[in-house]
């Protein structure tokens, strides 16, 4: 069948990591046998040659990864109250252009409620069923204002099925009084990239730890807590190394902290690197650590598990849905002492974790094949309901 994705988040030249999880869902649907087109509702843009709206196809193969994708912009106006109507208008006109170009969707699949609103409007007009995948951390963080709650409720209540990426996020959405047909469908892990070493990992003289996450002022990934925990850990043992993957405005500040606390010899900052590099480093590592303060899913954790890595993380959000006692250790957030204790314990018992079993369990839950199968079942179900 033909599936048209609507999303406000998607990789672009300037933000190559934005919305990667949406592209992975699109790839999973394609690999399940569906024809997929993505409409990235990218928001306002000021350009002298722009009309009311523009639509540009993504031609960079490193960004499209075989998925036909279009970036849709609308004109930026200073007049208050014009942006959102133009956003909706651009989405509706882009849908018409895709349809007139020969792609006739059977299902509209929106990602995040903001893109779910125009998808719902189009679905109401055309009779096409709408599926809404939700990722937004604003639900558990309680950051939605009254207008955003109205948008979220409209998108959810006009969707045939709402697919939060975790049970935790489902309950956070329900806390806003939105109770609709839910089905949890996780994010995808590219298991062609993230898999355990074929011959098993042979430990070197110093176990290798890896952290993957953005280094931003909001500190959602808990990196300051990790640095404090490593300072404590360094007082007990010095037989470890940490590779840090992730960029952001706080990178320089964290590098200075590491230097000031005698950590630079054992902590290497790599910035943002391609997923292939991260995957190779995971295969060579012994332990993954991510002391998050909020997680609606935890894609980096799922990728580490698919690489066969045990995980040290926190008890927040969806993380307990991914990590149990056979896959790692969990501690309270923002607790550097507890985190240092867990790292010490995990390093001491690193050989007790079955890397092959960890990877197999992750592949069974998060692989493109499994998520694509789940999406196919949902598409077929909502189509059958609509025909009925």
C-alpha cells in the first residue's frame, strides 16, 4: 500500500540528526513492502524568491537513504497569528501536489501531534485513515500550554490509532486527558549497523565505556552527573576509558570540567560522528552509560543493546522498559554517587552479562523487520476499519 508520512522533524543538510527516528520508521515501512513518501513540514523560511509556500525534494542520498522526501516551507510573516494557518495551508497544498504527481496514499502516517493536525484535516476531508506516532518529551515534562494541548487532543482524537514509542509516553499523553486507541510501537534500531562483535569482545587492560547523547544546556542526557560520577570512580579505580559521542553548545564547558578534574586522560570527546563510527565503537566497547533525566524511548540505549552492550542508566521514563537486570543496572537520576557505584559494580561483573543474548533480545524488539511488521498490521487494521 501507499503510505504518506507527515513529520515536523526530519534530517536536513543543516540538522542531519534531526528526526532520524522518523526516517527509520519510513525505512521500516518500505522494507515491509509499502511505497513511502515523506512530507517534512519544516516550518517558516524567509527567502525573497519564496511564494506563500515551497516544496523541495531531498536529493542528497546520504539524507534520503532511498526514501522519497520533500521539505515543505511556508513564508515567514511578522504579522502575529499568520504562521500556523500558513503551516496548515502549506501541508494541504503539498499533499495535493504529491497526489497530483501520481502518489495516491492509502494511509496517512504522522509523527508528532504538530504534524498530526494537518494529517487529520486531510484525513477528514479525503476519508483516508490517519496513524499518529508520538515521540514528544513535552508530554512527560508537562510543557504543553493550553493551545498545544488542544492541537494534541485534536490530532489524537482524529487518528485511527496513536502509536507512542513507549508505555511511559502513552501514560504521559493520557495524563492530559487524552484517552484514545493506543498501541505502543518502539523506535527502530538499524541492526545492519548495530550488532555485536562476531567473535565476542575480548577485554583489553582497560574496559571501554561509551556515552552517546547531545550536550545541550537542558542537560536531559545527564552528562554533568556522569562527569561527577567519573570523578568519584577515578578515586577508586583507573582501569577504564570513556568515549563521548555528541555535540552541542556545552561541549567546550564539559571538556574544561574534565581537564579540571583530572579526567582528560581517560575521557575522549569525539563530537557528533556518523552512526557507522558510533556502531563500530560500540562493538569495541564493554559498557554503555547514559544517565538521562528524561527519555520517551532511548534510541541510543536500544542501539547499545543491539550491539550486545550492558547498560548503566537511570530509572526515568521509558528506560526500565528497555533495561532489566540481565541487561544492566539502573540508578536514580542526578545521583552521581549511585552512578559511580553502579559503574564500579558493572565493571567488576562485566563478564556476567551475556552480550549475545542482549543483542538478540534487542533485535527481536527493535529491528526494522519487527517494527515494519507491526506497522503493516496497524495499516491493514485501520484500512479494514475504515472500509467497514
